[in-house]
C-alpha cells in the first residue's frame, strides 16, 4: 500500500481578487457544478469556501505527485461537503487514472485570519 499526501496554504485575499474580477467564469474553470452550488449556498462566505476548495485541489494535485501537469486539471478533484459539513474528495478524469485503486482518502480544510490551509491524504494500492 502507498500513502500519498499533499498540503497547500493560500491567502483568502488572493481568491477574493480573482473572484471579484472573473466571478462565475473563474468558478466554472476550477469547480464542478455541485461545488459551485455548495459555494453559493451562503453569499457571505464565498471567498473562504472558494479558497478552501482551491487549496484542497492544489493539495490533492501534490498528493498525486504530478501537480497540474500530464493532463491533470482543477476539475479532476471535486471537493464536496457531506451532510455534516466534512469535506470529501472525488477523483475524476486524469487524476483518477494516476492513482491506482484508492482505498481511502481524507481532506481537511482550516482557515484563520487571512489564510486557508488544506491537507489531502490518499491510501492506495501501488
């Protein structure tokens, strides 16, 4: 078995500026329609939610070991919160092909002040 892990830290202000400039065009480039629905549930926290999903996607790309190369894109990692708010990751497209037989995955997102941090862990067969 193989454990793969990635971590990412991002300034919320960076995401605020990008979202203010590009709005839905930005979201549609990096998020699935289900992710966008969750982001827009509460207008007040949109930049923090986007930053959390963005950091998680970056962390997941690092855990895969390739970053955003070899055909892997932001939308290949879908970060959705379950009924109790816990983030979960769904692999799609090229990212799913890069990790053989995932046994388990874990996503943790935290924010404080100006920053959001996320860590992603995959347990898979080699």
